[in-house]
């Protein structure tokens, strides 16, 4: 049995509105919509990984 891949994700909503991101050109599934998130890197907690993914995908500093 292979090791599972650990991931995190976030869904931001305001009533019936949701925040989603479009995949960048040159990436697999470019142009498709997704919620922010991704793989947990070695040494990261899930909280740290989610904060990093949100910064990267939404350009938050």
C-alpha cells in the first residue's frame, strides 16, 4: 500500500457566494476553477500548509 498524500484546502463563503481561483496557464487543468489548497510539505503542520497555500494562490503577504 502506498503512502497517502496529505493535503489541505479552504472554502471561503459569504452566504451563497464562494471564493475560487483559476488554475494558471501552463499548469495541469489550466483555466479550471478550484478552491485554495494543496499538499502539506514535509515539516509543515496542516495550519502552516494552508496559510502558505493561501498566500501563494491568492497573493496574500
